[in-house]
C-alpha cells in the first residue's frame, strides 16, 4: 500500500497545467499505483479558505481514494469554524497551514496563539515549510517548536522541512530544517518528501533518511505539481534505497497510516 500525504484539489498558482479535479487526481493515483491521497483545496490556499473547504467537502464524498485537510488561515479567523467538517465528514483527517501563501509569520505571537486553538482540536496538522525563493514565514524549527507544545497532535513538515531551491547546491536536504528538527527528537513530528529534488537527485532522499530516520518520514508529492510519472519516480527512489524493506514501508505507508488513524 502507498499513501501520498500531500496533494491539492484545483488550480495551483492559477496555472492551468497544475489544475486537477477529484477525477483527475484519482486517475493520477491509479497510474502511479498510489492507494490513498491526502489533499487540501488550492482555492483555500490561494483565494478563499472557507469556499475551498466547502468545495473539497463535496469532492471527498465522491471519491474512494481521496482524504482531506481543512485549510485554516489566521488572517481570516472565521475559518476556524470549518473544523466542524471534521465531525460531519470523516474523510477530513486534519488541517493544512500555509504561512507563505497566507502572509503570516510563525514568529507572530498573535498567529501562533490562534494556531494553538486549532492544534488543541485536531489530530494532525500539515504545515507548509518555507522552500520558495524570497519566502521564509514558516521556518522548520519554529514549526517544530510549536509542535513541541502540542504533543497530543501529530505534525507533518512539508517539502523536506524546507529544502532550498538552490540551483548551485541541489543535492542534499536543507540541514537547517532536517538536521535541527531531527535533533529535537519529537515523537509527534514527521517530514514529508514533497519536493522534486528527491527524484532528480536520488542522493537527496538517501541523505534525508540518514538524518531524519525512516520512523519520521512520510511520502508526499505535492500533486498536481508533480504528475503521475513524477509520482512513480518518487516511489521508485524510495524503493531503490539501500535500507530494510520495513523502513521503505514505513515511509510509503505505515507512518501515514498511524498519523491518519487508518485501520
């Protein structure tokens, strides 16, 4: 079984070639041999959180392969009301937080106070961790420090804990993120693989496993930013690692099963 922890419904960055409805996402999963895909709404991330959450609510009810994250935006605090979807639709498994797109910093006491209220009510939070040039609102260590205050909630730090998109040194994970977060030894913190460098340069994945350990890595692709061919390549990179088969299964499935509370 393979679980992709990080995807999106709709039109990422308003680019038509990164658009996918639920049927398209299901076809990507089928082609890449992914059994379950956890998604948030692109509309929620880039336009209207509550409108996008409502759209995703409908899409999840029409799909066998998709699970969902509710997007909560501290800039629009009324979005916290959408946590009710966790009760009305069991396919919602947690919350997505995206400081870079929503324009708030994890250094903001007001934003963190708001997110404390969210963390107290949910089992899982997926945090975008800054990886795009010119951004830095969601530093991996700040997110991990937030997670340390909420040990009852599981946290996923996206994009290899913020791997730098640096063309000169693309071969290794961001040590500032992966290494420092791993050193904190938090049982409730996981790092996802959603970054194109993991399959362009296989050494990136090898280094990530060395630093973080298979017990705290979950598979993610950022679909539809990565299409089905790239999803397959990412899976092959993990399957080709020189690590025990049990560790590969943790990364591709078992860790996600645990934090998503799947039987």
